[in-house]
């Protein structure tokens, strides 16, 4: 289906959630409150309906939820794929407001959640994730944007089974390189390593761009 479904396609509870979350900011708060899906019983890629049923989501599942909810309020279902050197990629929902880009996202790390619509280009938006992405192994190396309508009739909204085709699609779309200096990367990695030695759990929030985060 490459057009937004009618409201009748949703259950009563789904409709209530859609009606109560009309803006990216409201959807971000909804997703932030959901437990993170750590896939304890094996890898998953749940549709919007299954995420609401199970009440947990990892990054790509959260991006799908944002896409379905905000599609109903006039936003295009656009997903931004961030490639990392350690193959632990991240996916966020992206949107435009008054010509500026923002994002809605869920992660185990607070620095990888959503962004306010303050970026003139998608590349600037991607750079806002670069510093928080660096841990012991992570480093953003490229990014690509996919429109879920390109999947045609594939059911990424309501399927009961895992929607692995979405992941494959995001892996196959063209990605642009994000070139960064090794000096910058090593400085950020050393900072993270020092922080982690004193904080075995949690995620750092010492970044200068916190004013751009959608919390």
C-alpha cells in the first residue's frame, strides 16, 4: 500500500494513539516512554501494530511507529539510515517543518533520540548524530533516506510477522559517505572510554548539541 490507510483500518486503541499524538514532538515522547526492545528471545522487526501490542520497540521498530502515526497527520514516511563502521546501524524517522529537517527516534543511548527541526539539510542532521554515536566501536560512515511507499504493497504497518523486507530495503538504498577525521574520532572515543570507566551503565549526555535534541 503506497497511500495512507483509512482510519477504519486501525483498531480503536491504535486510533486513539494516533489521535493523541499529532506532532513529531508528541510521538517522540510516546516512543521515549516505551521500553527498549532488547530482543532477548531473538531478533525482531515488528510492524506498528505489533509494537503497540507488545509495548516495546528498538530503533527501526520505533521509526516504523513514527512513520505510521505521523503519516496519518500528513507527514511522508521517510526513514534515515545511518551506517556505522561496526555494522551497528541506526534508523530514525525524518520530517520537515518550514523547510527544516528534524527526526523522531528511539535508542538505548539518549544522544541518538530525535532532533528538533532546525537543520537546513539532511547532512547537517546526520552530523548532529556523529559525536553521540561514537562509543568503543561506533562511527557513522554514511547515510541514506528511504521512502516506505517504495515498498509497494508490502505490509509494514499491520503485519503480524517480522517485516524484514524493510531492513533489506534500507540496506540496499544508496548511501552517501560521511567523511570524518580520525583525530576527531579518536578524541571522541577516548572521551567516551574515560566516561564509561566511571559509569558502567547509562549513556553520556555531555554533548554540546543537546539544544538540538528532541527530548
